[in-house]
């Protein structure tokens, strides 16, 4: 991971911030990953909005979305911080209606994901290979 630039963050402010989150991800792509094709941008948008929706529905704020990448630019990691440490997201199991709650299964089809707990809450992260050029960073993305 490079520390050369500050990692961009997006503050989630309720369900109304989803459209702004999608626009922000497009901006991040244009500014930092201009070679990223539209289909990979779409994947990142799906991953980020799913993790963000989980944080808004199940976790306390402040909630922050961060996008980082490995130094090779092959692996992009979406991280969503929240202030709820005790409730881990469960893949494929949900208290939500049947048409919701499968999001993490969908995310798992596109990315590796996991949860890191820390004293202020947790970070749910998902790491996606966006170039198809293996660099060895994916399994170390957390
Ligand atoms: Zn890498």
C-alpha cells in the first residue's frame, strides 16, 4: 500500500447518500484509476453501496467509506468504517426481507471481504482484483 497520497474518504449520511456515493466512486475512478474499465467501476459501485447500505441499516455512525489500492494498482479495497463493534455482518443471513440481505453473498462473488474490529467500531472491507494481473496482494488485502 502506498502512503504517498491521502486515501480518499466519503462520509455516509443516511440512505440518501447512496447516489452521492456512486458519483463519488466515479470521481475516484476518473482521478486515481483512469484505466479502470466501466464494468469494474460498476463492480466497485455495487460492492461499496452494499457495504454502505449494511452500515447504514445495522451500524451506528459515523460511517465512512474509504477506497485504497495496492501499490501495483491491481487490487482496489473498499473499506466501510462504522461505530458498532459488536454486530458482524453475516453472509446470506439477514433480519431483512428476502429480497435484501444477500448482498454480501453478491460481494463475495466479486471480491474477498472481511471484518476488522477495533476499539471505535469495525471496518468491513472488500478487496477486488480489477486488472486480472495477479500481484499477490489480494490475499493480504486486509
Ligand atoms: Zn498488488
